[in-house]
């Protein structure tokens, strides 16, 4: 529609023909809700159809990390700059719907310049099934932004 841009996509394969893509949606003039949205392709990425909205991130969106778990579920993690948390949601139907939001980390402390810029999550699933989310963060003990990680059960 020209009012928004879609940036920082991450796609995961579901099958040789089907892919699910998460991206960061930003409204240029703040005339809409920034979001993390999901699109699906069932023709080897030739065309894409809107599938769902993972979360509204108004007005401070953050790019998603999307992983297909060994059990077939999808996990989408992202930084929430409004709540100053790293959060995640699961989908059991290949991104068509998303379960409740969980908090992965919530001890953010505004860094020395009072900035609330956090997140940019990258994520993988380990061979033991646990998830590793890596992101940038600041805490009271370490008030400069730094690379941090959380390992958790899914």
C-alpha cells in the first residue's frame, strides 16, 4: 500500500515446495501498527500469501527470528522494545496461527545513554531440543549493550 515497508525477512522450509517467511513490518509515517507478519509460499518461493500476524509491535518493531523445530512446530522470537523483553510464540500449524506469548528474558536495563534499543534475535535449536536465542542487551550490571544469549526448553 506504500505506507509500510517489509524488511529483515527470515524464511524456513516446510517441504521442498513450501516455505514460511517472517518479516518486520514498519509503517513509514507511524500511521499503522508495526508488526511481525508471516507469509507462506507453496510454489518454491515464486509467490507468497499472507498467513498471519505473530504480534503487533507498535511503535517499535524488531526483526523476528524464525526456526522450524524438529517436532515440526515453528518458533518465532523477537525483542519487544515497548516492554523491554525478549519474547517468543509457537505455531503448531506452520504459521497460520500462534499460541500465547512467552517471555524469554525480562531484565533489560536502559544502557548508559538511556537507549531502549534491544533485540535483533538470532535463534537455533540444539541437538538436545533446547533453543538458543542470541541478541543484544543491557543489564544493570552491564549497562552497555552487549551480546547475550538465553537457552531454554520449548
